[in-house]
């Protein structure tokens, strides 16, 4: 009987140590959970993992605030820190929580995040939303993305403007060179045609005059 009690105590101790060890090796809870890109039927959930944690996936608990619908999303073998929620109802309040999936189980659930989907008639203006708006938390990611897109567009426009200016300058240079060459050709004297005319009209005429002046008339 004593041996049986001892064996049971040893088994319980080992089981308790295994549970403690597994709990100690569980990944840390996700932080900075936020909801962005709100639509009437979708939204994007993003989060961060504390540095140094070994995470192989994530799990998301999603439910309507009125309790009519609950969904559980679990994905492993991924390093993604974001997930798109589809098939949401428009103009509806939701609650989500995120867990990290590690080699020895899942982390504790993050704090509850509340958000509300948009109406189909509403226009999405995420850049004009206040960061402290309780409906949406953590819009820094979307703002950084939009800022990067604007910078890329501005860079492309500036490059095109530089190409157009360079082309115009080259075109003006070519046009000026063509104008100068045409003006030089027009101003060049036609020596081959002017010399014979001068000789025929001037030199021959003077010879004829000299000959006629040397003729004397004799009267009988």
C-alpha cells in the first residue's frame, strides 16, 4: 500500500512538472493587436510578437457582440502577423482575441478588441480617422503604407518630368543647329555664276568700247 501511494505521488509530481514545463514554454501573448482596412464585409487584424519568441502560427477568436455568431481561425506553419476576416455582416459590432501558437501550445489570449464594420454606402476614409477612435485601434500601419505609396508616385512623376525636360532641351539644340545650317547655306555667295556675268557684261563691254573709240573716220 505504501509503495502504491508512493508511485501515485511520483506520477502526479511528474505530471505536474510536465504541465509547469509546458506552461513555461508557451509563447508570449500577442501585443499591439489592431483592426485596419475596415469594409462592410471584411477587416484586417494585425499584431506583434515579443522579440525572441518562437511562434509557428496564430489563432483568432471572432464573435459578434450580440453573441449570434462565433468563429475560430487557426493557422500554423506561418510567420504572418496579420489576418483578413471575411464574410462579416455590415454595420455590426465584433469582438476578437489573438493567440500565438508555439511548439508547446498556445499563448494566453490577447485583450479583447472591439470594432464595427461599415455600411455598404459608406466611403472608407481610414487616413482621416482619429487614432484614438474606439472603433479602430492602431492605424499607424495603414498610414505608413499610404505614405510610402504617395512617395513612390511622387518619385515616378519627378522622373517623368526630368525626362520630358531633357527631351525638350535636346529638341531645342537640334532645332537650333538645323536653323544655323540653313542660314549659312542661304548666305553663301554663288561665285560660279557671278563671275561669267561680270565678265560678259563688264569686261567684254569695256573692250568693245575701247575698240570703237580707236576707229577714225576719213572724209573724201
